[in-house]
């Protein structure tokens, strides 16, 4: 390595490249953005190559920067693994565990599990990034990513936490006032609280007992939102019927604040119900902190997952 290249410069470059931002990397390292910029400028001067295109709102890698980033990222991962193993031999496992998950899933299901995990392994720090956008875990340096939906072909390892099971439900006060639907066609006469995402409003899918195919049913209501948690809050206030996964609804279903309807029909938000997976690069399993986290995760989630066991309170 060029003697004029510091380890800090390499770490800063790696995070700026992953995050696409000097300011975000500066925040992570508790440094001024100007200091980050100076370190990377010194790195570029030492290499004699421009690594980053700097724009007003974003930063992106040059071709040379992309090649260098891939090599630096792997080298830093190896150094981190070596340091982690040395620390682990001296006592408790240590290191920074970087996780990514959808926002609501992370808040409702992952945070309680993380709390118990860190009590057991206090030497492991956790960086949890919650976003509903699909990220590239390798590009962003994430150890373990939680993904809900159909998986694309990838070099990443994927392990299933279970199928996503949906429930059609409403608050008891809503059903007392508006009646209980006994067939999906009855939903047309009810206030349905509908999720409206980037692809617009989708029909609800239901499958009768003994059939393999889901049937779409158009629903409508006075409230639509791109926030599932807002729609759940509205349902809890008795404003209508919702269709959402058990990981989102387990607590109000257990407490009886929401009651399942059309229980004989299997509900889905998609004609091909998605699964819930954890994905990670294969080399991450060499990391003690990742291996311990995955062991703890699968032991605590169980099979079927704890959020599908809402009927047992």
C-alpha cells in the first residue's frame, strides 16, 4: 500500500462510495464533511486517479473508483474479520453488525429481537438501516438484509423466515356498526382501508378453501395511504377493514382490538404470496457476529414464525 494512503482515508472512501454522500459518511465518522473531502482528495492524489464525481446533490464513482471500491471493500472486510476474531478470542464477540430491513417490519419485529440479542452480546454494536427501498447489500456494506417479496436471482445466500401470511380484519366496533362480511363480494359494500404504493391501488386477493388460485376482488374506501401503519391505526379506530400480514397485525389480533373476518378464505396482497427472507453475502458467515445473530434470530423467530402464532396470545 502507498505509504501516503491512510487507513482512515480508505474507510471514508468506502463509506462515501456506499452511501453516495460525503455528509452521511461524515456523520457516521463524527467528522466535518470538509474533513472527509480532504481525506478523499489526498487519496485520489496519492493514487493519481479520480475516484468520485462530485455533484451538488450526490456523489458517484468513476470507472476507476468502482474498481478500486470493490477491492478496498473486500480488503476492509478481511481486516474487520481478522480484528473481530482476535477480539473474540479475548472474550465476548465484538464488532459492528450492519442490518437492513423494511421500516414497519424492522420496528415491530426486529427491534425486540435486537434488544434481546444485544443483552446477550453487549460487545456487538448494531447499525440498523430501515427503508422500504430495495438496496444492494454488497454495495452498501450490509451484513444481513431482511427482504419481503419474491427474490431475484442473486449471488447472495437467502434463508427463509417463513411465508408471509395475511389476515383480513376489522375492529369489533366497526363490525357492530356495519355488519360482518360473509363472502368477499360483500366487501364492495364496506369501507376498506386500502394501501396505495408506487404502483397504485391493487385489488385484494382471496382464495376459497380447497382451491389453489387466488381471485382478485376490487375494494374501495374513504381512506388510502402509502403507510401501512397509518391504515392499521385507522382500523383500530373502527374506520374500516384492512388486509395486511400477520407480522404487522400480530399485537392487535392477540389483544382482540382487531378481529379476523372471512377466516375460511386465505387472503393475500399478491396473486403469488411472497416470503420473508434474510439475505447475506456468503463470506459474511465467516464473521462471528453475523453467525451468532443468525443463530439467535432463527431460534427466537421459530417455525412457524412468532408473529403467525397470534391465536395463542
